[in-house]
C-alpha cells in the first residue's frame, strides 16, 4: 500500500497574529474574526486559531464568534490541558490540533513529543474523538512520533516544517525536505492524514505543496505579515495559486 494521496490541497489560514496586533494596544481592532471572513472570501478552506493558556492573541470570545459566524471548518490549536479540553468539548470545533506549549516561547518551537507523552495524551485524544472532533498531533518528522500518533488513535498528524523553513543553506534545506518527504510517505502508509505547517512562505511552500500525501497546509504568520503590504485577499490568493501550481506540476498536470 503506497499510502493515501490527496487531490486538492487544502489551505488553512491561521488568524492568530491579527489578534496579536489587536492585543498590542488593547481594544477591538483589528478583528481576527473579520480576517477569518476575508480569508474565506479569498479561498481558504479552513480557519486555524491557537487559544493559548495566556491568551496572548486569540481570546475566548474570538472562539465564540468564529464558531457562530464562520462557515469554514475551525481548527482549534490547543495544549493538552484540562482547561483547553473543556473549551474544545464545549464548542466542538471541526478539528483540534494538539500542540506543545510553553508560556515563555514566542511561537511554537518544535513538535509535540507524542511518544514520550503517550499516556498523558491518550485521554485527550480519546475524549476529543468521542465528541466527534477530528484530532491532529503537531509533530516533528520522526518515525517514533508517527508511530505514537497512530498508536494513540489520532487520525491526523501535522508535520512541523520549521526546520525546513529556517534552513540557511541548500544542503540543510534539502536534508529537512527529505525528512518531511519520508515522514509524509510513512505516515500515509500507516493510514494517517498528513498536514504540514509552520514558517511557510511564498518562497518555500512549493516543495511541501508538491508532496502528494499532504492534504492540508496551515499558514498564518507569513500571510498576516505579507498582507500589510499587499492585502489579505491578494496574499491568500497568491499562496493558493502557488500551492495549486506545485501540486499540479508534481502530478504532471502543467498549468499556466
């Protein structure tokens, strides 16, 4: 079995950093929910939001509004804590992605240690799945982590692309891309749905989008930052076009 291969590559737009700008001075502007509406209009397939323990960007009322107003699937990124589980079970978003979280980090610094935290994670995965929520684990491209995700019963993994995106030379970038390629193939062969994200930009997204096993990319910080210069609508549309072009060329279907 060669593993399930995705057809149309989905784009999840993470709106966290609209909230980061809002929270820098307080008040209600810019509104991350308005950004979610704009992302939907521009062709996003889903909205991602990370409700952190310290509420540094997305706040509880944002999740309330997203669930009530946005027609797209909501992917709630969350730490494996009792508080976040209670919030997820109350709202029942389309998906929950369990991520590592340290209060002092600026952004998520690495993948979840699903192997080392197997017993801690098991009840969270089970309770979310029992509630009908699609569960994903944000992990590094490591076979032990893929096996742990499969053992835990998580149907989806999101591969952390940070090391690939941060590589400063071509050799290191190729090494990290090979690791992601192998993980995507191995995970799909285990029956996992493969997603990827973290640090993706116009310049580096194409090789990841070309991986046939990858079903979804989640991109946020770059899109929000680039929107300052080109607008959110055109930024998302350009990212969508780059993803579609890479996927089509990888499958031998050349597009203009």
